[in-house]
């Protein structure tokens, strides 16, 4: 009989912990924080399994006498476009000596905390800007594609894949 009472009490404690509110906010440095205590500007995240809503509510502190305040709801940030600017699609590059210069056209520009992942010939690599070099790019057909990830690693935008060619002049030896 005591076992049932202990299990029932344990179940109530677990249920109460699962029902706790979770708050999310981003600080001035772009770092995402989560807490069970609301902070000004934080949004409430519903973490229950039975949740059918995906929206978040913005925490607003209690009104202070003599101060009018409206809750600020920020729109979700979105990039408009991402393209491989250089090398151009179907472009043939001559004598690059193994070093490929890549330039991405991203509108609006790369936001703080966001990262660029590039797939070069199918292999992913992280880069820290929209202009970079890739070493050991030799003669042949190559493919490149880029994507931008947010602070949590979620995909924000992806470019179309781009194919280009690298050619090297051949130096003939003595006959």
C-alpha cells in the first residue's frame, strides 16, 4: 500500500515539473538563453507534449504607474536571397593553382550569430563569412552550394547548387 502512495506522489511531482513555464530570450551578444523565470523581453515557450500551438507569448513586466508600455512583438527574421556569386554557374576557371575564391550574395547581410555552411563537392564545411577561399581545388568538374544557419543550427536559407569547371594548362616536358 505504501508503494502506491509513493508512486502517486512521485507522479504528481513529475507532472508539476513538466507543467513549468520555460522562457527564451536573446541577449545583446546574440546568445540564446532559457530559464524557468521570466525576464523582460523573454518569450514563453510551451514545452508540453500535448501542445498544439507553435506561437510564443512575449513576457511583459507589470505596468508601472505613469509609464505607458506596449508589448513589443518582433517579426521573425528572414533572408531574402542567397546565391553563389563567384565562381559563376557553368564558369570555367583557368590556372587557379589549387585555390578557389568563393563569394556569396546574401540579402540582407549575414546577421550576428548566424553561420554559413558550404557544401563543396558534397562535403560540408563551416566558413565564417560570405567571402572565403577553398584550398586544393584541382582540375575537373566541381559543385558548390551554401546555406545559412541560425544560432540554434536551424536552416534559414539555401542557395541553388552551382557547377563550375577548373582547367590547368599543361606544360610539356622536353622531347
